[in-house]
């Protein structure tokens, strides 16, 4: 546990957290989407490093960050489309055309979660495979990604990563966003990305990536 919590501070931590803080600040004050896309690309590099037993990367290798960003955005977009469609269906289509008394809200919410949670579970595994192989195709290899999703180690590390993201969001909201909040949120994001990488490490190696 202690080693896991120390991992986000390994390597060139000053460069990493300065870059992460600036990108979050740009997202809040200037450009909504692009800075977070770069953060996602960097976190994919963290996932690759954790999966291969390396230190987390810094932002200095911009070509690598750019390549990781492109692959990661493509993978996440592929998962976001069915997620958005599911949310739209649940929020607009079904309530307007369905007798709500006949379909309890709790049942509807459970059905939506039953679709969205598997997508949220699979997306980090796809990102991990694409990052380790440095190939977008690897992120959509059903055989390789499926091995990761069935692995108990991935499930436990994925749950830890989701918990880290939840804690980061809560701390950012509680402490204020612009200084301490963003730094702590980014630390939790790095920890979550590392958890996803540790969870996928056995299966990405077995896949020869």
C-alpha cells in the first residue's frame, strides 16, 4: 500500500505535477477540452509505465505524450459513444414514451448502470493495451482486452483506481480547485492510472505486447 501511494511521486515529480496543474488550470480558465485530452494522454503513459514496471513519465517527451493522447482519445471516444447514447435513452426517450409508474425509476437507473459500468470497467483495460503496445489496434483486440477483463487482479486494481478518482474529485471540491485542489486531484489521477496499469500488467505481458 505504501509503495502504491509513493509511486505517483517517483521520477521527475516536479515536472509532472507542474504540467498537470497547468493543464487543469487551462481547462478551467481557457480551453475546456484540449488540456484534459493531453492529461489523458499523459495518464496513459503512466498506465504503460506501471504495467511494465517503470517510473511514471514526465511531460518532457512531447512526441510520446502526443501519440498517447491521440490513441487514448480515440479509445475513450469509442466507449463514450455508447455511454452517451445510453444516457440519452434513459434521460429523454424512455420517460417521454413510457409509463413511469409501470417502470420504476430505480429499475430504470439499475438498467442504465448495468450498461454504463461494464463500459467504465472495459475502457481502462483498452487504454492499457493501446498504451503498452503503442498501437490503437491493440486497444480494440477483443481477445487480449477480454483476458484483462476476466483477470481478478485487474478487477481489484480497477476498483482501487476508481476509488482514487473519487477521492481526488472530492478533495478538489473540498479544498478549492485552483491550487491545492488541482494538485491533489492530479495526484489521484496518476495513482488511478497506475492502478489500471498494475491490474493489466500480467495480461498485457501474456498478450505479447
